[in-house]
C-alpha cells in the first residue's frame, strides 16, 4: 500500500529489476485482509500462532504479467543476481474460520492503487 518502499511488487510496478526468479513464489496479503483476519481471530479469542496470508501463492512470472497489464508497460528486467524463494505458507488453520483470497486476487485489487498517480 502507500509508503511501500521495497519488495518484488514495488520493484515491478516501478520498473526496477526483480531479484527473484520467475519460478519463485510469493504469498501476498493486503492490509485490509490481514486486519480482517486479526479481528476475526480476536473476536474468537483465538489462541496460539496463526499464519495470516493469502490462500494461495503466486509465481513471480504471474505477478509480472499482472503488473504489466496494469501498468501497460513491458515487464521489468530481472536482476543480475537472482534468488529463488518459495513462500507457500500453510493457512489451513485460518481457512477453517475465514476465507482468504489468493495472492493473484489481492494483487489485482491492489494494483490500481499502486500504479495510480503519485503525489
């Protein structure tokens, strides 16, 4: 959201080299869904450790396609020093009490705010 300075989505939206491989996976969650999940857990007096993120991750390649469509710009280049990351986070416990969108859905919802006019 606003104030974001660095992550693969920020880099892609701003045309900066992306450091993860195309096959890397990201688990994206927006603040509104994270807050909804936390409030729901507090209302249930949930105990313990809970993973709060999207129901399914997205590959960097898919993320770059979504960003390119939103910005109407070619995908940014990859960094010369690539890292492979896999953020496939198990949220089975959370899914039993709350439905979370997948990373692609949350990304598509956030992109108009990330690619709009800058102040």
